[in-house]
């Protein structure tokens, strides 16, 4: 297929673009490089440096769009909600209109566990209430709502994938945010000497060891789900799937595994809770397993951390 990958110079987008090229698709990456890196665009993909509000020309002749380009920091979204509504909802509406004008009727969208907010039960299923606790989650939920409406009204075929905690690396493609807020890369930065210690945000949560529990999914497994989603698109339908490995690990457990993998003592300093963090976020991925035959193949936290560490130390 001829595919437009928005945000394909970012972490998840670059891994999906690489897997699409490997699978024989004709891939164009569209990215404004506001947070992405041009050298993350895979060999064999065409690159267009542009914002998604300027995607019209790049959409000519495309069979589908995989839409990753977005602002994705929870804390920043609380500080600058307008930026998040404009970038995540406003610009996506422009992209969807350009797709309609160019007759491109298929989209796979990067949604998030943040659409659910504080869950009532665990693991979270797709039909559970969506009550985002921050503007990031709210803007992603607004796009999901738009996709459902456009599927009904315009015959759009859409699949939203709600990511839980993505980590790990795929070959040379790894996480490298200028502002790093995520747990695993921050812990590994202690092992490379870039940081002196890692902060543990709260030890008084109602969990086994008092630290937050998250569902970590290997970026290669996550990316593979996009290729299945692409095949599953049905005109006039909007399908939503959670993507996690189904197992929760606490912040303390993550730090322990990082110590094992790196052989570094990784000092940890207990700090205050980070505002807006739910105690436990674990996905039920039963629906995508049942309907698309997807399964996490690299569900061990050890393997996820080892791959992240391997890619980081090769580039250090
Ligand atoms: N944490 C620390 N120290 C750090 C960084 C994080 O203790 O230096 C803790 C956080 O408080 C949280 C856990 O580690 O309890 C995981 O935090 P991350 O920032 O790695 O990930 P989040 O669970 O906050 O966020 C992820 C995605 C978001 C998405 C969210 C959905 O990164 O984009 O899951 O719930 F919105």
C-alpha cells in the first residue's frame, strides 16, 4: 500500500514506518521535526518536512494514513492546554478534511490510555468510562470521538490504538525526547551517567510496594499491531483497541530490573507524588487478541529494558 506516516520521525512513528518498509509498503513520512529527528526516518521511506496542517500534497495517491504526529507530554498539556487542543485536535481536523478532499478514506490513529483517566477497575477494557484527567488525554479522546462521527457521517474507516506505557527499542530506533519525562529512559540515564539518581514519584499509593503500577509494552509489539490494524480497517467503522502486555509493574520493580540489566546500582530518591498519576494502569488487550490475532511477543520487562539499554549504550 501507499502510506502516509505522520510523525514518522518520532519514537513510535519511526518504528512503525520501519516495519511498514520491511513489509514492502511504499512509505512517506511527514514530520515537522518539532520533536522528531530526521535521522530516525527509515531508509527506503520518502521524507516530507511539513506540519500535518500542510499534508494536502503529500496525500496524493495515498491508500491510508497512520497518524502519530502529536504533542504527548501530560505535564506540558496541563501547563499549555491551548497548544494541545490546537496541535492534537485542531491540526487533526485539518488532516481529516485534507484526507476527505483527496479521497483517502483510511486511518490508524495513536490514541492513549490517558483517555480513560483514573480507572474504576483493572485491567481496563475498551468499553470502560473515558474520563481523562489531563488535557493530553482529553484531546486524544476528542480525536477518537471525531473519528467515530466521521466513520458514521463520511464513511471513514478508522482504527484507534490506545497505547499504555511504550518502552524498549527496535534496532537503531529508540526513545530520545529532548525533554524526557518517562520512567525507563530516566532510570537508564542514571546508568549512563547522565543523571545522578532517579526520582520515585510517591511511595504511598495503594499498591503492593506503594509505587505506581504501569503496563509496559515493547515498541516492536506495539508497532506490529499497527500493521494488523491497517488490514482491519473497514469503511464506515471506527474500531478502538487497547494495547498493553496485560501485566503491571511498579516503579520500584522497573528500577530493580534496570539495575539487573545495566549492572549499575542506580540510586533512587523518593519524592512527592506527580500530580495526575493514577495508581494502577493495566490494559486488557483481549479485544485486539481476539479480533486481530495480536499478542505481545516481548512481554518480559527484562527484554523491554534490555533492548532500550542496548540501543542507548550503542549510541552513548
Ligand atoms: N515516574 C517516576 N520517576 C520518573 C518518571 C516517572 O517515579 O522520573 C513514575 C510516574 O510517576 C509513573 C510511572 O513512573 O507512576 C510511569 O511514568 P511515565 O512518565 O513513564 O509514564 P506515564 O504512565 O505517566 O504515561 C504514559 C505515557 C503517556 C500516557 C500515559 C497513559 O507516557 O503518554 O502513559 O496513562 F498518557
